[in-house]
């Protein structure tokens, strides 16, 4: 896919950078803001994965847990070996996705990993108190869109480097299409 209109290209680049900043901020908060021994997702996994449901699914006073996957998340939260992997993947995954999106480098891979992470968060949180769409699902949809549109082609390093890498890396890891094919498509 190629965005022809220059204003739309700027909008795609701004959206990519803004979402990248959100991911980078979340990762930095976990890396730098955990002065009490470091970040851990164990508390969330053990106590915050029961989920919520709102109208019309349940009436007032309904008791949870509502998340059918709660036992899976709690078991991970209680497993120290699994938590060391989860904590690493969440913190450095958010940093990597953020940096990749901000720079427009390895954009498809970064956006795909951001989408996957947000879908995991969506299922783990199971938060339908205010309807089916929450921030995790919204971020998953936006990062998926950034991957599909090849957002790194627009004011990103993928666009600058695309003619110098193999087609497989360009199409699946970066933002796709060589420059001469993009110009021909326009």
C-alpha cells in the first residue's frame, strides 16, 4: 500500500511517532520508575486479571471473575521463572516497539509486536465495563494499521534504507516496497 497524498503521509508519520512515544514512555516508566526493586507484572497478573463486565452483560452487583482466562494469568504471575521472562518482554518490548515506531525502523515488525502485546493485554485485562473497546484494543488496531500501511516509508528510516536490504526483510520486517516500485505505483 502506498499513501500518495503528502498531507496523508505526514499524518501517517505523526501517528506512528505518537504511538511510538506512548510505547517508549510506558517502557521507560517500567525501566526507570521502578525504584523499589524493579518492575514486575506479577501483581497485575495475580490480582488484576479477573476482568470486568458492564451493561448489558451483567446487572448491578454481579460478582466476578469474568475473565475465562484468569487462571492462566494467575498461574503465570505465581511462577518466578515465567515472570522473569514476562517482565523482560513487557519492559523491553515496549521500549523496542517505541523506538522502532519513532524512528520508522523495522516498522512492520515493531507494529506487529505492538499489536500482539496489546492483544495480550486486552485478553488479560478483560475490561468491558465501558463497552468492548478499551485502550488496549484501540492501540492494537492502530499499530496493526501502521504495519499494514507501511508507516516507516513516510519520514522514517525504513524509507531511507529500503533499497539497500533484501526483499524479504523489506517486505516483512521493514515497511515494504522498494522506492522505484512506490514511485511507479503513484
